[in-house]
C-alpha cells in the first residue's frame, strides 16, 4: 500500500505478508491472535481487548500499561470523550480499531480488504460487487444496516450450497469475483440432509436464499425440549452450535410462508439419516464449527443455495451452479531480505 501526495511524492509505503507488516524496508509489527508483537521488544507483546464485533476496545502492554481505550458509536466512529491514548513517544501506535480493521488516520477510513469503509457516514465508498444479490439494500450499505449485531469481515461474503441429491453441504469463499463461480474457493464439504418428519410442511425448495444470521448462529440459551435435553447441545434439537437461520421464505410452488428455516446439527444419539427436522437442513457439529470459522476468516454468510432438493420455479436456475476449486495462496514478499525475515519469524516459538 502506498500513499502519494498531489505532487506525486511518496508519503508512506506499507507491505503486508500475512500477519507481518513492513514500513519501508523495515519490519514494523507482527499481528497475532491476541494482539501484536513489536520486533524490538519481543518479550513484551501488546494485547488487544476486543468486544463481540472484534473491535479493539483497549490495548494493554505486556507490562500491564493500558496504552489506549476506545469507545465507538454503532457504525464505528470513535467517541472521542470516552476514548484515550497513553502511548509513550517510543511506542508504535495501534492502527487496528473498529471490527479490528486497520484505520488510515488522516482519512479515518477502515480497510476491509475488498473496500474502504467510512465510519463517519456508515457506508463504504465503493459499490458492493455483489449488490445485485441484495436488491433491497444500498450497494454502499454496511453490515445489512445492523452494525450492532452484524459485521462485514472483508466487504465480501461466504456462501453455502446444499445439494439434496448428493446430501452434501459445501462452504465457499467467493474469491472476490462477481458472478464467476469457477474460481471460488471450496473451504470444506460435509454430509447433510433435508429429511423431514411427518409434522413438517415439506422439504426446502430449490432456490437462492438470503441469511438472517450472517455472523453468528442463533442460540436458545438454557431452553430444553420436552425430554429435558438442552436445545443447543450435541444431542439437542439444534446441536452444540445453534442454528444459522435464513430470512423468512415464501414458497414458489405453494405460496406457503415458512419461518425459522436454517442449518443446524444435533440429535447425535441417532443415526445421521434418522435425525429428521421440520424443514431445516441437518448437518454435523464439525460443519457448523467450520462455517463459523469461515465467517470469521473470510466474510459474512450472506447466501444459501439449495439445489436438487425439492422442485421449484428456481430449480433450473440453481442446478447448473457448480463452483470450481481454488486453493488458498499465502502471500509472499518479493524482496529477498523481507522474505528471509518472514521465514525467520514463522519459526519463532511464540
């Protein structure tokens, strides 16, 4: 990343190699799951205290100093009277703020990878390349206009395909390409089914569905079923991870309105195909765990595609969707010296 002034002069240059950040030719910092490491004081890392949206609310040094405190309005603008900074002159200031995204201080924009976000207006400055999938929303909207519960991890999305004939659930990253399924990245696939009980209103129709729970599954607290089994447990109705619900559905063949349809695991004490549902897609705990990890890593879960399951007016539209496979490519640094430093840090016992 380079910043250039109006005269064409280079103001700042940053290079990124995974979690390693370089400024100019020097390694600046190394991001970790708990915070960051500063190369010249490796024994004293900085720890990030985060909230449920991943926003950095405080930075605490290894020796216990509170280096900064942050409070935010719902769309991410910092509340100045409730935020403070206690850095010494020799300290490197933290640039990771709302949602844990890097902030460009002069513009106060946040880098979401695919797009830049302006918390002052609660909008991205470029169009969502997938906006035609969400025609009822502005192409510049953030987190479905629900910033207290949703996030846009990188401005793009994760999607899932359920194939009723194959009885498989496929989790994909869209690889930042619009309407081009051929280069999407298959993250994982798991067994799944839509076998319904006699009390059900029928299987899930073929189609493309928008998700209600885009960042986290819905959970039922301490609620139990009529046998006293906790709903969100391995043997409960929804499994240990709760349910990712789609938005309310109106069937194309019957006109029937269906609510609470989603993806979940559960009923582990039964053989897999005997774990019937009222209409939801049943999968495994591992699939639910992987789906949550994919959301955390790549982006919000916007879309569920159901195909080869129950005929509808959309069957011919979704049946040909067969994404390809593209493996993860780990970014490398072109400079020989930077690559050497990158490899050396990978071998550290941190």
